C-alpha cells in the first residue's frame, strides 16, 4: 500500500486484491486489506483473483437427510435418516432400510481390502456386509458400533458407549472371535480421566487414530503382541464425519474449539480462528452432524450452529492459500469422485459441483471489505474514484457500495452494472464520496460469474 | 514391532513440514526402540540375553536336537519323561510301575501293584504271579476272569490247587483228578474204585485160617519132661494189613 507522502499530494491510489478470505480472528480494522469481514459464494481458486465459486447441478434426487454418499463397485450409494440405498437408474433401491426416520442415524461405511465388500453401520445396526447383491449380518462383530476404519489388513470398530477399540482377524472382516495372538482378534481399552467415550476413528499416517472429545489416541503395532495406544495430544474431535484427509497428507478434524489440521507428527494446528464466530455458535449437542469433505483444493466444512440439529452453514478452506470462505448452500455430506465433488443436502438432493450457476440460477455473491483507514486514523478521507479490474461474464451483475465506520451503517451503492462483457476490464467508477468518519468499508456484490482482480481506490485527505 | 515407515524429508519444503517430519521420526523411533523384534534386528549376540531368562515357551517344538544336549546320564533329566518311543532300551536296572510287552493282547505285564507279573491272552484269560498270597508268592491261573488254579507254598509245602479239578497229561497216559476220591486214568480206570477193591492198610483181616496143621485134633504129645500136651490145631486168627 502506498503511504501518504510528506509532500502535500492531494490524492493517492490504493491498490488491493481481495482473495485472502474471511477473518474473524481479530478486530476488523486489524485484518489484512486483502481479507474481508463477510463473504458469500466467492473463493480464492484463482488467487490472487477473487472469483465467484463454482456452481452445481442436481445429480440425483432422493429423500431425507443425506448424511453419507459414496461409490461401491462403480455404483452410487447414499445413506439418509431411514436407510442405505444404492442408485438404480433414476431411482434408489434400499440396501437396508428402517421402518422409521431418524436424523441421528448417521451412517459410516468402508470397503475392505480389494474393495469387493462394503461394510456399514449406524451406531445401532449390527455390522452389515454387502457384496452388491447379498446383504449379510456379521453377528460376531461388536454391537452398536458407530465408527469404522481399515488399516494394515484389519478392520477396526468403536462405539460411543465404551472405551474399547475392537479389531478383526487378519484379513478377515467377519472374524471377531479368533484368539490367535498374531492373526486373531481383540479389544484395546482406551480410558481417559475425563470419562469421555470415542467420537471418531480414522486410519492416517500409518496409524489408527481414535478420537475422543478432548483427546487424540494413536495406535502403534500390528497385533496383540505389540499393540499400544498412545495419547500424544490433548486435542479431540466432536464429529467423526468432520474427519477428512487430503491428498497432501493432511488430516482435518473438528474439535470443540475449532478446526485442526494434523500432519501425523507435530501437534495439530488450529486453523479456524478466521471463522471463530461460526465455531463459537456450534451446537455441541448435535455436533456429531458436522461434516467435512474435500475436492483437493478446498476442505469443505458444514457446521451445526445455534439451535439447528443438522448442518446449517457450509464453509470452505483453501488448502493453498489458507483462507476461509462462506457458501450459501448447506451440504450435509460430501464425496469426491475423481476430480468432481458431490454433496448431499437435508432435503434429499445429491448435487454435482461444477458450472457457473446453481442448477441454472445465477449465483448470488457478495464480499465486504475491512474498514479502511489508509493507515491514518487522524484524518477523514474522500474517495474520488474507484477502479475495479474485473471480468464480469455476460449476464452477470456487479454493484459497489460503501459505508462509513467500522461496522453496520448504511450501504450506499455507487455503481452497478447489469450485464458484463465477458472480458477483463478496468471499470472506472467516478464517485466522490466524502466519508463522514476516518473508516470506510466497501461492499461488492452481484449475481453470476465474476472475477475481481483488484480494486484501485483514489483517495484524498478531506480538507487538504 | 513391525514395519516402520519413516517420513520422507525430501517432501518437506516448509519449516512446518520439517517440524512435522522430525516429530514423526521421534515417535516412530521411540516406538521402534521399545518394540524391537526379529524384523528390526539383523543379528543378536547371545551374550546380551539375561541368564535364565529363556523360558520353554520361547523354544519351538523339535528345535533342540540331541547334539545340543550334553549330559553324562539321562538321569540328569529328572522330569517325568512322559510318553517315550524308543527302538531299543538297554539298561542295568529298569524300575517302573507298569511294563507291558504290547498295548494289546496277547501280552505280558509287570506291575508294581497287584500281580507283579502276568501273561495275558486276554483281559479274562491269564496267569499271574501274586507276590503275597497269604504271605508267600503264588502262581495263579485265571480263566474267564475266575481263578481256576494256583501253585503256592503258603503252608510250607508246595500246594497245587485246581478249582474244579486238575488234569495231568503225561503224554502216554493221562491222569485226571476231579477230586480226591476220583483219580481217573485215560482208559477210565478209577483209582478210588480200584482202591476200594484193595485191603485197607492198618486194618486187620477178618478171623479165619483155623487148621489142624496136618495133625489130627486131640493128638497128645509128650515133651522132654514127659508132660503131655494135647494138639488143638491152629485157631481162627486175623492179620494187620500194611
């Protein structure tokens, strides 16, 4: 940023990009100029260009609260509040179905070894095995299992009611009784003084990791002769569904105080301070419904906040730029198929991410900048001109407003265009705004596909 | 301890990644050093093994060969040897509570209890030596589980007892003794009957034998003194039988 010069220069240009995401970790005047205080449906995929997020289309319509999506043997499956279903043409066929609907029926599913068998549980249903046509109950598996993972040729199960981590026989997902000390089964007790029970289970960085609300436990060893559960970190997880691994070897999970990233060695690092206002609103009673997913560039996170009982806000984290963004849709489950992200919704939709609009509807977007003072809070400023270097697609709209002060206040729209050109252009917005205070904020909003490269503000000291 | 996977330092491009790599190495190496096993040790010198710490469960079946055992006498092994299969046993003294020539019949048995020696054609048909039949050894004969005969010296003389009789086979002529009163030859001669037809030893014969000796009764003889004696003949008399 260009500083005010000592000479009595009347105006100066201030150039900023806006692609560093939302930041709620400190007072708004302290965040970077390139960060924002509020944003909807924009992201940093083309950093440093700020752009409207990708759109989505309806992939399939099912019913209820879709809390699990996955593919098995090339066929789409989903779990909702009633059962587990597989796609058959345009319809969904029940693999297992209850007689009632219960939103707390959160499905966990995994394939074992060569991927020829599907296993699923929901916290009360006995472990089921499905080969694509025949459903089998594995009666010897621990009852009421809620979490599952596979690691080093074994199947691991845990539930919400006790401190046991059960493991299957070597390469035998249906063997939960063999006593052989090398190839057999067993249970590992993971007790913690806080009395908390397991909240998540994942295989990561060559270890099985069992989470409790406030602790992370890593399993070392490979059979009963040397299994040892270690508790390296007092960071826990409040939702098994929030645990997500990225291709870069990072493990993201939602703890009671924020989102952490674990690389397998050093202490997990909290990365959610920029969205702490959302984190503080998490409804811990229904925190197990919070869910994450990734498309390789962003980690998506849907939170249950306020009095909601299922996810009601979706955010995403740029793995490259470490910035946070807020989405307008609410996803209740995620699945990455190749390079395409799919997400489920609470009303039975399975959406496919891609395109420039949401099922044909232009995406409504907005961003609010920090309160600018140009590093001098001793004088009031006047905005003479604003240049917006942007690429507004044909049919898209863009408006610019300003407001004085550091928060609230009335937004005064100073520019709007109802139709872009599809070309990068420098839009000169001739306004003369005399801010009544030393602080002023900008809001840029619109609909449709827009890329904002930078904003140039021409300012002057009032009275100079 | 099994496979240990160390992180690749080459992939570490930031300070955070280097710190993470070090942290992974610390925890993996700590685990490794506390859980070493054969997959993590190339060679181990036995000198570092604590004396008397190798227990039987650590030794695999068939692992110890005879050449690895150095004892002058197997009596150094004081444990119950259990079930032993041997091709040849040569010994100066063998003591055992039960020794048999076979697990099935026929067989001979030696036992430290009951009958010390027996020869069995079956469990019911056998002969046995009872070391203490009324205080002296006896040879007993069993048929169908019942003792049918016995040879013993309990009374200081040789006793041959046959319950239900004794048959003596002499080859050319046989003798059966069903009872004292019946000793029967192979031709059916009954000793009792035969003896019944003989004089009883010690019993005097009946009175008989009166005779005149060739001198008529009443003949008078004078002795050298001139005394007369009248001849009455030989009177009735009996003889004691031997």
